[in-house]
């Protein structure tokens, strides 16, 4: 898993030289006020990504401790994650050189869940899910579990 998650996080979260774009967050005191969305609108915003992109990667199920251990290699300080106790969600968009990807990160008191949306296969060793219209309801149900 480390082989997959490190390059993706590096592209999306590291330097602004990679051209990532902060889309929105649920943090009310965010300095970018126009990019704040209330928690009750998160599902609708994520479903827009589902409808736009062909694939998504399920990177859910991390404890905060395990997530920090997994990505600690090559990154300076992820301890700020431990300061978040209430459910916080944010979305970041980046370009891999062959198309855009969106990372949605859910941080709660004890856990971290990620979803990556893309139109291309990002890693052949990690299974993606196709965003079929007939699977949308199933995705919505699963998405609600990440919001708890």
C-alpha cells in the first residue's frame, strides 16, 4: 500500500509547484472562506466527483497512527492530523501529467479515510472501482459510512 499512497500524496499534498488546487474543506475558520462547505453538503460535492471521473480508489480504514506511519517517509510533519477531533473533510485537485485527480480526505477523532477520483489507472497493483451509474447508490451508501 505504501508504494501506492506515497506518490499520490506527494503529488497532491506536497509542494505548490505541482499545481494542486485546494477545492474545499469543512473547516469553518478556514482562511479561504469561499471554499468552506458545511458537512451536510459534503456528500453532494463528492457525488459530483463520482459523476465526473471514471474511477475511484478506496483508501479508507486508516487509524491516525497507522496513516502517519504509512506516509511519514519523506514528509515533514503530519502531527497536525492529531489536532483534529471533529469530522473534517477536504478536497484537493492535482494533475498527474496525464490528467487530473481529486483526493478527498476524511479526518475524524481516531480515523482517516481517503478517496481518490481519476480517469486513469494510477497504480496497476491497486484495484480501482469504476464509477458506473448503476453502482452510484451503492457508492452513496458507502460514502455515508465515512461521514460517521
